């Protein structure tokens, strides 16, 4: 499925896999070529996937970091739309 998603989005900067499952299967991904073979086994489109690096994100607070970034971006956008009173 990761290879199919990569073909859909063409993430030439890298396909980043995150979350609890990714960490649990990390040894299998690192030590077994099955994942990468399956990732690249897309027939005539296999060459496209050769140029897309696969990265496992291992950060225990990744969800919190994403939530914080989203909240800050939303606040900055709202700050320009909402007139704050100066009492």
C-alpha cells in the first residue's frame, strides 16, 4: 500500500511513515528487504519509486508537535481576520 500511495502523491522529498505501527515493525523494515521489494514492485512504474526515499519517523510526541503546529498556524491566520479590542 505504501508504494501505491507514493505513486499517487509522488513524494520525491521522501515518503515518511509515522505512528506506533511503524515503530513496532521497524526492525522488520530495516532487516528484511521484503518491504522495499514490495514497495518498489509496481511493474513499469517501479523506476519512479527508485527515486523516492522511505523514512520511518521515530518521535514519541509527533502527534503533539503536529497539533501545536496546526494550532499556531490557525492562530496566526485568525489574528489577521479578528480585530482585537484594546481596553
